[in-house]
C-alpha cells in the first residue's frame, strides 16, 4: 500500500512537471543524423576488424549496469533505514 501510494505520487508529480511539454509539436530529426549514424557504424565496422570494439562495449556496458544496480541497492537501503518505525 505504501509503494502504491509512492508510485502514484511519483506518477502525478512527473505528469505535472511534464505537462507543458505535451503542448509542443512532435520533434523530427534531420536526415543528416541518420546518415551520420550509418557512417559511424561503417567506421566502427572497419575498426572492429583490428580491435575488438564490440567486446569492449559489451564489457563496459555490463560494468556500468552492475554499478548502477549497486548504486540503486545502496539508495534503497539508505531510504529503508530512514523510515523511523523500521529497525
């Protein structure tokens, strides 16, 4: 019940904060951006023949996700300890 109330409060707060953004028009990206992403992919593919870039990206993303999970765990643990009626 506490978590439901918390999530409803969080949803309502985000809805109010983001409400002015709903009045704006939809954003469109220029065609050059997709071309630059394609070009970067081609360059990355050429370099990947000599250097294991994809493996490094997987390792870095795995390490960053683990670090984010540890930070989330510590944040939840800190918040849990701040509740006065839980020992």
